[in-house]
C-alpha cells in the first residue's frame, strides 16, 4: 500500500510503501478511493492538537470500498462503499458514551490523528464507525461530507431554529451547510476574509442573501452565527452580529485565542458554544438528509502524491469549496 506519512509536526508529508494492512476483530480494511483535505489536517500537521500521535497518516474524510473483513464483522460486505469520518472509535463505557454523548468520549480514537487515516491507498477502520454510502454520487464529491458536512451539520443543529444564520469562513463546511440552511428555508449571511471576492461570489451563487468581509457588521441581526474559520477574533465580531438571545457556535477543533471584549456584547442572554467531534447518529442523520437537500459539493481533486500541495492551497486560501485526494 502507498501512504503519505507525517513523521513529525511541522514537516512535509512523505510518500511511503507499507505492507498491506490486516484487519483485527471488529475492523475492516478500506481501499480508499477519495479522501478530503480538511483544515483539521492542517492542525495535525502544525502540531496544534495535543492528542495527535506521530508518525501518522492524516485524512478523515474517507470514501472507499471494503477490501477485507475482520472477525465478527457481519453488517458490511466485501466491495461495499463506505465512509469513514473523524471519530474512529469510542470506548462505549465511559459516562459520556453511556449518556449517548460519544462525541465527548473519554478514550476516543480519531482518524488521521491518533490512528492512521485516508491519505493512503488502504486503511484500517473500526467497522462500527464505517457508514454505508450506497452507490449514488461520485466518490470525490462525497468525501467532504464525512467531516465538513458532518461537523457543519452538528454546528447548525446547535445553532437552534433561528431563521437568519451567519457563516464566518466560507470554505468546505460553510459551502455545504449554506445549502442545507437554504433547503430548510433559512436566510444565509456569509462573512469571508476581507476582500475575498471569489468566496463572496461563491456564497451568493449558493443562495446567500448577503456576502461580505468579516470585518464589516451584519446588515441584519442574526439568530445565530456559525464560525468555521480558526480565528478567535471572529467570536467578538459574531457576538456583535447576533440578536438578544442569539448563539455563536464555534465549529472547529482548534481556534486561536479569543480576545477580550466588553461584557455588553455577551449580555442579553447571548451564548457562545463549541462543537466537539460528532456522534454516529449525527452521521446517519446528515448522510440521509444531504441528497434530499440537493447538497452538491465543489471539489478540487489532487493525486495522492500531491497531498502537500493540497494542504498548501488550503492554508493559503486558494481553494473554493474543498480539496480531495484521489489515490
């Protein structure tokens, strides 16, 4: 098998040939056909996630087919197309798992972070965390749904039922969730890097009623603001944009420090929330809903060997939508 390996934080990924993986009990081997490149992969590369282990094969937006079955796996079949996401395993016994909050598990396994992921031709996955995808849709188009879509969906759910939704950072997650919000009948307000006309035009093309720089005020009070960019300075900006009782939901696993702001911006029962990982129930909900909502991902494909270039393009903001590796 071929894999793009990150040997230590801050280094470039290197291509390696490795022995073909063998599944253990309850596991499957996946022949990877597509793997999205997520901003979380940049955090792994930059050493910003303390739970990460190195060396590691990044990648957690995986689409592929079951190549071999470990002992005890009966609900999947050889050749079946499945998706693998960020939460690769939960312990099932801690208080959070017992309370149906496996996203907060005390002993989780994270794909492409604490276990090798999908920047490879093959990978091993826990069969209980492999999601059947059926045969509709292209592999590369489905890959961003496995994290940008899933985390975006959990973030949108935590925003509540408000009509006016602000999206701060219009990348892979926001371009998916904008489509879901519009399908739900909500108004979408997009806030991008100041001067990023391409992203603003993209947001309008997806139905946003407003698209402008994140340094400018919202033209209308928002019911909720979803922050997908890892920039802590956006939290005060979003607080100023939401109405009384409104919510600011931080959808990323890592964010720069949030600067001090006046208590008056938080007062009147505004709320700041964070999203941590996701549950399998989130995945089943979203993957069932996405085709009904007509979600169409905008992707830029890269060869597996070009993983470093894809990461560079993501970091520099040169992408519209999502990057996807196609081994």
